[in-house]
C-alpha cells in the first residue's frame, strides 16, 4: 500500500445563489467546478457539489438547506446574501437566516467556510454598516473560516463580469477561485485535521 490516504474524496457542498450556480455559464465554468479543479491541481482530493440557486436569498437558502446538503457532506462553502442586499432586505433578516444555516450545519457536524458579501455603496452608511458586519460577526461567533468578500478582485470590473455587471464571466470565476484558494485550503486543513 502507498502512503495512507482517505479512500474517498472530501465531499464539499457549495451552497449559494447565482454566484455559486454559475449564472449564464456552462457547468464546468461555474465556481464549484473551477474551485474543485484548482484544489485537485494542488493535490487535494475533493468533490464539490453545486448547490447554487440563482435568485436565492439567505431565507430561501435556509428553506432548502436540509435537502441541499446531504448526509455525508464533509464541509459547506456558504455564499448567500447578495440577493438580500440587492433587494434592500433588512440586514437583521439576513443575519438571522445565515445564523440559522450555520447553526443547523454545526448541529449536523458539518463545518462551514463563510464567503462574505458587501453592501453596495448606494444603500447608505447605516445599511452598509449593518450588512457588512454580518459575516465577520458570524465567523467570530462560530469560529468559522471567513473569506471576507466573495467578489474580491472582480466587483465592478467589466473585464471580469457579464454585461449585467453583477455576475462573473468565466475569467471572473477564475479570479474568484484564485482569491479564495488560500481560505479554501485552510478550510480543508481543518476538515482533514478534525479541527472543527
């Protein structure tokens, strides 16, 4: 036998909205597929399921959590909140839903990598302060690996987004994956080390 290795890959679920689902992109260009490929290239044995639903809010995600994240899942990459923000949903509603998602996954023994979102500048300082605090607060409360802003490096840049200026194009997804990779590797290290 060669060096001891897990016989099966780590099963991750990318649980989110259109940014995860790969809005207007072929399946192999969506975030979960590109991240899986990048992690495999770095020697990680992972399988990442795409549980992204375009248009989903954090409350919508909570409603479908149990059937979207099957038993046997080793970890979840949670990316929700952009649609809440675009609709001007009260940040307290978003916070409550995300808190419930994390606590329900924790109760099932499934660790979470939390991908943060930031409020658009046109929503005003009060909304921005309340919304932007949700992700670091939850990460601190639950001891999660936090990737502070899912759209780092591509937000507002036409070179990395579709014509709607909201959704990443294939180059944008590649950039997201490059940026989130260190956080994803830290998360995998926790899963393999059992440090939950």
